[in-house]
C-alpha cells in the first residue's frame, strides 16, 4: 500500500500541512517514522536513565527500571518474562563505552555521526570541547528538558561524515524555519532572560568543538540562532520506558479474575509509589527531528496522535477519528488538561511556546468567548504553563 498521508504546502502563513491520501479508519496507524536525527536529553542521561545512544530504547530491565525510580533495590516484579529488554544484544562503542541496544544501532550511529562525536578515552575529561559544551548546556537548561545541544551536534557531525553533504543540508533545511524575530523568541523561551549572552557562549563552545567549513553559516551568530530555533521549534519529544512496556504486556495477559485484580492493584500501587519518589520523570527522554511529523499542524480537537509503542525512537502516528481522503491530519501540541481550558488560555500557551494563534474549529467556535481566563483557571495559571508543556512533549 502507498503512503496514507503526504505533506503539502498550505500558505506562507501556515507553511506545510499533512493530508490523508486515502480514507483512514479510527485506530489505524497512519505512518511509522524514524527521525533524521535524535538525541537523549543530557540531564536525563546524567541521572542514569539508561537508553540506547542511538535509538533511545530503554536499556534497563523493567525490574531495574522500577527499582531505580522507587529507590528500592529489593523490589521484585511479578511476570518477569513479560519484560522485553534483551541485555544479551547490548553493545558498547569500544572506544568511548557509550551503550547501544544492538549491533545494528552501534553500526548506524557510527556510519551517521559517531565517528565525529566519539570521545574515546576523553569521555570523562571535563576540558574536552564536547564535554565543555554539554556542561554549559546543562547549566542553562534544567529539567524538565525540552531540547538538547547534542541534537545540533549530531546534525553537524552527520554532515561532516556524509559523502553527500548537500543531501543532508537539504534534509535539515526542509524543517520549518522562522523569521529573525521569531527565532529570538524561541531562543528566549529555551534560554531565558540571559539568552543573548548564553547563546553567544554556546556558539563559541559549539564552534570550538565542531567547526566545519562546509557548514560555515551554522557557526555565524545568525546561522547558529537559526539552527537553535529550528531544533527548538521542530524537535519532537521522545519517551521510552522498560516499565511501561512490561505494564502493557501484563495488561494483555489472559489471567483468572482474582489474579488479574491482584496484578492490577500491584501496578496501580507501584505507580503511586514511584510518583512519590520520582515525580513525573518516568521515562528515558530525548528529542528528534521527524520530517513528516513536523508537517503536522496543531488542532485543539486533533484527529491523530503520536506515540512510541516500540520503546525506541520510531514514531507512530495513529488516527483518533475516521479521516477522509484529502482531509488535513492534525495533532495537538497541548496535553489533555490544557485542551480543556478556555480558548484564551490555550492560545496563550501556543503563542508562548510555538509562536502562533490557533484557528481550529474549536477556537473559531469559541471566538466570541470573553478573553479572560476563568477564575478556577487563574488559580492554576502560574505553575501549569511550562511544566505541563514540557511534560506533554515527551509523553509516551
């Protein structure tokens, strides 16, 4: 079967959109997409969320995952055979010891970008230019994370290693770009009030670590800001978890009623205990650039959603409704709670984080509503905006 969706140019204001090429049924997978480039978040990796350095597959067993999140090494999970982690397949880079879930991932990373980025014996040397860059980034971008300087580093390394450099430069240039003013807003959002000085510091460290004359423009102040904004605007959060894989497998087991109730109660309690200990940080998290997914526009009543059911960077776009041939396929950039808020609140979040005002059918229908947030929303206003949004970007 041919592709169920294709990207089309809509207008200069809206850019591209994704459209169904045939009728798609509710629940159907519209496409599965691998990212052009992806990377785990730096704090996430530092806190021992162990993921494949290439595809972000969670490397711990479900039991190890639960033990770490609970801070309790004595925990035993029932039905260990439902855990999908295959430690016998894991491999390390022989030079720098980063870990991969398989020989295939180690090879893919080596062929695309790892030759340039492999730290070899300097992995723990704080004076190595790449380590200085990562340290500077961590000091600017605390959890909850939404982006990583290493995604940009992998873009540069990919072009450096490529035989056909123009092909890759073109691949990266197809992601939506912003005007200079909008770029400043994206950078400001990611780096905060000190952003001009911080961006310049990052650019100098980035240049020291990675400069390449084929990509001269990426290292100029304007080019670096554009690259930064491209990643900030198009980066799709990726979340993986051995524990959630195990839970899905357990949910599918055909068990006698009493055993099923026991297992469900055990899992519910486990998640409550983990939340007390680790809060909302359950997953290995990173971000990636996806060509098709990045063409999906936002709607407050989306007809599709993204997920990572294979426990790696493969993004599945699934239809939430029946979609007719020719209809635009939209996802939501907001989480469920945010979508229930007033049009004014929704657009405030979209404007701040994605630089646009929504005109989906729901927003148009509510266009005459008062431009104030309701009282109960006001109370929750303060703390929700940022934290919820970061959350939403990496939901699995």
